[in-house]
């Protein structure tokens, strides 16, 4: 069926004794998609990877590959390969032999093995190191060999379990882009596991945010960041300001007037709110607009307060400020080196607002 998902998890649960590692997971992964499972340690993301690979069996539910339930299919019978955190290269085999191992097990002709190994070495830029042993390779080179060994078998799905965790930051960023480009070239479905939000956002078509064995939200990086569906997602994928508010009135245009931390602001949301309802207003640091008192007066509504601390980050300045009601907020403003009058310093009095529509409104429970 055209556009049918290549992997489906339907009502999947996984128990270890009385402990639920996963409960009622429903997820579809599209053919050729780069999907990332993102969440803290112990949230269940690696368990999903192990279920897809066949290293674990679901306690409940169905696991489909290309429309066929593979819950009881052994790992070697699935068109799924895995790249683990420690790469699991054979230490006594050269790069070439590590990559060729799976093809030899399939008893392919020597000429075909030679052709496929050369091609995959070219793809991962490892041709000059084909005869080296794993111990003679850097961490990044070992990671490339592990991926080459996995993709040479032409799997339908490639699983990657935090493969960059042992690498330094610069190499991680380099390999993130290389893996993303490789995935686009191959057209293979990649399912990637990480606890690093920046890594997930940089590489993925969609992100699955997980916590406590459940899926919190599925969406593009932009959807996850700008439209979090609950407080956990909002806090896990970046800094967030959470303001307490009470709905005061419904405006003629269908938006709302609300008391936000003691100041009346308009709220724009697709949610249907009732007068008197308590809600939470979420704003990213970059959503806030901070005006110094010496600047042109800001039209109300706005909060007032003072700057407690600033951190210069080149293109931006992070600002920690305290409102007059005691609420602490984080803001991020672009640094303008050409305007010496706009310099944020500790103790400066400020006015704070945001552009209507930038806010995210959740219910009182943060959902």
C-alpha cells in the first residue's frame, strides 16, 4: 500500500516483572524517515529499539514490519540492523572484514562481496583505512565502520542507539551531518535514540518525546519546540518560562483577556477556555521582549522588573530577570554591537512583554 508505514507499534507494552518499561505505545514510522526517540534515561526509548530489533519481545500488542507482525520473528530473520553505543566491532578483524562479515554469512560470491564492501567504504569515506584493525581507528572512524557494516546488508530499517555518546562535541556535530546526508542518499529508515535535544532536532524528520514508558508528543522539531503539548515536553526540549494566569473575558475576535501574574494580557490560543479558568502561559526565553527603561516607552501591557544576571553568547545575550512580583524569568535578546545604548546590565530596570500569539497556553495541570 502506497505511503504505508514501514514500522507500526500497536498497543505495545513491555513488562519486567511488575515494572512497566513501556505501556500502550502506538507509533507509525514512515518508509525512508529519520525518526528520533528522545527522552531521559529510563524513559523506554532503548526498549522500543530492542523490540524493533528483536532483542526483546513485547509483553502486549503488535509490532509490524512492512505490514507483517514480527513480534515472534527472531532478530536474524528481520531486515533490521542496529548500531550500538560501543559499536561492537570484531577486534580481530580488519575494517574490510568487519564490513564483509554479514555478506560472507549470506554466502554471496566473492566478487559481489568485494563490490559491495568497496561501495559502502566509499560512502563512509573509509577506503584508505580498509586494512586497519579497530584498535588503530579513532572513535569517529570506528563509528563509521559500524554504520558501514550495518548498511552493507541493505536493511529496511537501521537502528542507532546513542552512537555518538562517546565522541567529543566537535566530532559529534560533524558526524550528525554526515549520518543525515548518508540517510538521505540511502533512503533507508533510520530510528535514532538520544537524550540530547539539539542532536535530535538537527537530524530528524520527526521526534518522539518519551517519559516514564509513554509517548509525550510526536512531531517535527519545530512543532515539538514551538507547540509543546505538556509541561514535560516544554521543559525537556529547552528553557521555558511558565506564567500563572486566570481567564477574565472572551474578546470579540475569539481570543481571551487574562490576568497573567497580576497583569492583564491578551491570550491567543486554539484551546476553548472559560472565564475564570486557571491556565499556564508558556514562553521561550527568545519569545520575551525586554525593554530598558531608557528606551522608548513600551505600550502596555507589560511586566516590570530588574535584571539579575546576563550571559554574553555572541549573537545573543541571556538575561535572568526578576519581576516586581518576585517571578523569575529567562530572556534571550539579540546582541547589537552597533548600538551602545542597548546594553543589558545587572540592576537595570526593564519592561517585559511578548508579541501576541507567541505564547503557548496549557491547562492548570500543564496539559
